[in-house]
C-alpha cells in the first residue's frame, strides 16, 4: 500500500503546462538549463501527462490557448504562453515574471493586395475584420476610432479576405511567407509577440522554494 501523501509532499509537486509544437520545442532548452529533462516526446507518445527526470516535476500538454486557464485555476503551477494568448485571456490569477523571448512573431493587420486599406479607414465605413484574436483586434481598432464588424475565426485567417468573408484580418506574422503565399499585405503592426512564463499566484507563495530556482534558470537563459 502506498504511504499517504503528506501536506509537505504536496508543496514539492510541480506541474508545468505547455502546448505541443513550437512552445514545447522552444521551452526544452530552458528546462535543460534548470536541470529538467522530459521523458517523452508528446508528438510521438500522445500522452497528456509527461514525466521528467525529477519525480516531483511533471509536464501537462494542453492547447496553447488553454495554458492560462490551467495555470489560473491551479491545475498547473506554471506554464508558457504567448502574449497573444495572454491578452485574449486577460491574465486574471496569473503572475507573469519573465518574457522568455521564445516563439517570437508580431500581431498585424493584413488585407488583400488590391484592397485600399488607408482609404477604407479614412472613409469611416465599417471594416469587416476576421480574427481569432478578438480582444486584441477590438482594442486596436477602438484606439484608432475605427468602427469594425468582428468575425470570429479559429484558424486559417488568411483565407477570409480571399473569399470575401472580411476586408481585413488580424493575425500573427513571422516570416511573412503565409501572407505572401496568399497575396496578402501587412498594413499595420499591432504589437510584438513573444512567450511568457506564467505562474499561479497561490503557487508562487506556497511553492516558492521549489519554483524560484527554476524561474532563475529560465530567466538566465531568456536574458542571455
Ligand atoms: P491553439 O492550438 O490554441 O489554437 P496555436 O495554434 O496558435 O494555438 P501554436 O501554433 O503552437 O498554437 O502557437 C503557440 C504560440 O506561438 C502562439 O500563441 C504565438 O505566441 C506563437 N506563434 C504563433 N505562430 C508563430 C509563428 N509563425 N512564429 C513564431 N511564433 C508563433
Ligand atoms: C501562424 C499564424 C500564421 C503563420 C505566420 O500559424 O497564424 O498563419 O503562423 O507565420 P509566417 O509569417 O512565418 O508564415 P501556424 O502556427 O498555424 O503556422 P505554422 O505552424 O505553419 O508556423
């Protein structure tokens, strides 16, 4: 029979929330700097809870946009999430101590090559904007005094102007290859995006002794 878990043991356990793909890949060197090695590749194993070389640290694999929610409610003690995701979530219950400077890109407005964006904005007609990032888009156009009709999408935003669903999109741009491949042009740069370490506010107090060395290791690599 297993020995009952003591209250003290609970304070030793740490759960890190990561999403598959670029966040997972780009967080591995940071974990390595903290002496943490994951025991499996989530792309291959399909497991959602992955162990590490430290029996008290585990990684859970969630959708990128769900990372703040798991950390907010304490189902994960800490996680890594893009600034885009954090702005959409709002950041309640989260402490954001470190810009990890990974998964770097920018949030932009883009339109079809032939669309006169400056004229559309000047004329003051309502602009139809398709995006997954509705909070960011709403705030951006409100600050410019531009009236928009927001169309919520969950992916492949670049398609929307091509088939007449919208006049413009708000989406992430990195190399610009996706825009170019679809004959779209970037007409406004809304903000630079990178990923942040997010920590549950209660965990930061209760598990500080366990968390702090990991935060320090992450910060030393992020700043390098
Ligand atoms: P979800 O699975 O929740 O729909 P997603 O598909 O946006 O999210 P990823 O593609 O893994 O998830 O992106 C994770 C994060 O990486 C984004 O939140 C963003 O901050 C950043 N990112 C997205 N696209 C790029 C890119 N092309 N280059 C660099 N960073 C990017
Ligand atoms: C993101 C974003 C764009 C693309 C921009 O999508 O929504 O579609 O990346 O990157 P680019 O400017 O380098 O083309 P997603 O994460 O689906 O794309 P990826 O996995 O192919 O980078």
